[in-house]
């Protein structure tokens, strides 16, 4: 069983904020929560650093490229 740390004013404020805004954040953002092999992870991170990209940029650009490819193949 998980035990909570001692309540402090900041922890109470954080929990209250989390409870109040949880649904709003869920509606606004998403998370894939996936695992990839460490080698591939390191390779991707090196690529991102070298090209000055964020992971969000990487996902968005990859999605757009695959969507474009799919659109061209279906024509």
C-alpha cells in the first residue's frame, strides 16, 4: 500500500489544484505512455539534440509525414 507523505500547505495546494484541473488537462493533452528499446531511445534523443527539435516536434512532424504519405498512396 502506498503511503502519502506528511501534508504541508504546498502539498495540500498541489492536490487541490490537481483535483480541480485534472479533467481540463486530460481534455487538452494526451500521453502515449509507451516503452521503446534503450538503443532506439538514445538514437532518437541524439537526433533531436543534433537537430534542435523537441519530442513533440518529432511526433508532430512524423505524423504529418506519414499522413501525407498515406494520402498520396490512397490516390
